């Protein structure tokens, strides 16, 4: 055999060996086919059938299933034939009780999670983008899903990733509905980002987006650029840390607080909240700045002993601008604008208040508790 012919056969052999290593596209729904695609009929089959780190493209359509993800990957809704949303719905359309598939380690509450991320191995991020998770049909009475929470998306302890351009809707469950729930109780540090997403019609006293961590602080969450309507509150609580920025909250439907910042070292900035009982509730050491709050009972409520610089916020048409709950607050309250408030500073004790602009305020510092 000549040297050139041997070289030719060697190249052919190498190409044959490398063929399985060529990049493949993993697809759910059948809108794209061909030699370069590996097709799955369900999302659940895809998330266990691809190599770790893969991207799964999900065609537009309705997927009635409960999805559990246990390896790092990206689940991505794609556009096809003028449609762009893949919708994951309750997997028992008959309305029968649904079994919980995870228990929160931070609250002890069982959950039925429509998309559950847990026990990820090998370690790595699970990213969700361009999909809708619809909880319609998951409730017939108060906390009706066997007295458990209904979560559209649930990141369990030890997981990380990004939720981007995702809609969570109709996780009602009459007081136990949650749009996106993330938590960590593991020793390993995790980071989860929820951005550019929409959460709506999470009814009762439900929660739109919540991030919680037990001691020590091992969860860092960024909640930014999201839209919430009739969806409960945004919250970072416990021993978690992170940022709540650039979100728009309107039409609470719950009579509760729009943003809970109840952990140390949080930054709450550039959010807009309208039509809430309270706009922002804060405790521990946080920074609250450049938020816009309107038509709320109290713009910002301070837990006693908070260490909070509050600056450059604007509150309009409020019962109270700031309610200190008769506690000692450390941190400057400066550069804020109040316009049309029954009371400016209620239950104030000792914080530095200066340089604020007050317009159309009935009482600057009420002598009795008079906030909603």
C-alpha cells in the first residue's frame, strides 16, 4: 500500500471515529428534524437523555408534564412558524390531587414543582430561557394540592443557574402558589439569576419570586428586570444575599408587601411598585435607592434595628412615606421625594433624616402610629 493511500485510509478512520463527537442539536416537539437533530417527544425524556451541559431546544406547543432536571443543561424555548412559546402545564388535566415532589429545606413545606431543579450531578448551572410555566388547573381549594405549595419553577438546595425570559403564571393554589422559588441550605455557595421574566396571576397570598437561604449564607440571587402583576411579592430572605433591581410590580391582588428585603447586604434599587399595602419592607443591613413607589399604604417600612441607607427614592400618593415601627434605625434617610403623603416619617427614632423633598404632606412626623 502506498504512503498516500495509507494516509487516505487513516483520515477516513479518524473522521469515522470523530463523527459521534460532532455537535448535535437536541430538540423537543418535532418542529426541526434532520441528520443534525436528536428529537424527543417530551421535555422530561430530553432532560435525562442528553449529555450534561447540553442545550435542549423546545418547539412551540403545550407540554403537559412535570419536569425534573438533575444535570446541568440549558432548556430553551425556540420560535418556529410564527410561534415562539413552549408552555409547560399541569400534568394532570383532570384536576385530581397532585403529589408533591420536593420539600423545602428552608420552610419545611412540601411542594408540587412543575419544573424542579435538584440533585444536579455533575455540578453545573441549569438555565431556563424562553418558556412559559402555567399552573392552571392546579387548585380547587385553599392550599388544595395535598396541603402543599405549587411552584412553577423550584431550584432546590445545591443548584445554580439562570431564569431568563420565562413566564410563570396561574400558580394560584389559594395562598400556597409560588411563581419562582429558589433556596439553598447546603455548604456550597450557589448563584441564581432571575431576569427579564414575567410572573402574573399567582393568587391568594402567593409569592412571585422568592430566594431563601439558611445560615451560613450560601445563596446569592439577582432578581432584575422582571414584571409582576397580581402575583404576590418579590423577596430575598433568611441568610441569602443579592440584588433586587429594575423590577416592575403592579396590581398586587394580595394586600401585602411588594418587595421583602429581609437579609443582610442586599441592594434594592430602581424598582417600580404600585398599588400595594407596603412598597418595600427592609431589615438588617441593606441599601435602598432610586425606587419609585405609588398608591401604596406605606412606601418603605423598616424593621427595628435595621442598618439602612435610604436615598433618592420617590413615593407618591401614599399613606406614609417611611414607617420605622418604633425601632431604632441606623443609616441616613436622604435625598428622597415624597409627594402627596398623609404622613412623612412615622414612629421615627433616631435615624439621620436630612435633605428630603416633601410636597403635599399632611403631617411630617405624626405623634402616634398612623400608618396603614
